[in-house]
């Protein structure tokens, strides 16, 4: 797919078929995240790849979206490595770019994915479940799987409602 097509057609997928996601596809998604921009090229992201039902059950306890954790074939927890951080705002923005790259890579592979930020309410449960060191701070998780068929339609505000200032060339 062309980049703009992937951007326009990507949706947050919350229903999966149960089919396995290959290690090769996971690596493509992680690689996309790895190539996100970061201030001073500090690359502050770290990943935990979760597949086992026992671990997914622990993550399910950390969020009100428990069925999403259980139904996903794979969960990728994305952490900020505070030992590499130099500017919190820029580092958190870099994590957002990393996650967006991962979501777009998943969509380009025909996989469904969902960015789950609400899990931060139970971040300590996630951090314990994957044995995260003290310098790792959970930013969000991405659920992955083969999407169930759906007619999800995207809706966005018109540009003239979003651009509040524009200078002429």
C-alpha cells in the first residue's frame, strides 16, 4: 500500500480471529517502531512482546479492556527507557511516533492493531508481568492480531476546521 493509503485506511481493531501472528510480522512491526525519529537519536523505546495466555491474563487485570488483551494474538508493551531520556516531552513524543510507525506497519501487513493507553491505570501490573526494570516506564500497549471482517469507517474533521492559521506563499 502507498503510505497515505495506509494512513487513511488504518483503524483501531478490537476484534481478532485468533489466528497466530508470525514472528516475521512482529519483527517488521518492531523494526518500524525502531526507525521512528527521536531527539538526539536517543531511541528511548523498549518493547515487551507478549504471547502467552498467562501473561495476557495479567495484562487483562490492568485495564477495563480486558477482553482486548485476552483476544489479541500478540501484545506489544511499549516502554520509555528513562535511563536514555534527555527531555521528557521530546522523549514521550518519540514514543508516540514509534507507536504510530508500528500501527502503520501492522496495517500494511493486513493485521489489526489497537493502541491501548487506558492500561496506564494499571501500569505497575504490566511492569511486574514482564519484569520491567525500574528505569522502564510503560507508555501504552499495542494489541495485534488478524482482524475479524468489519466495515469500520473513518471520520475526520475537515481541514478548514483544523487549520487555524495559514500564510500564503
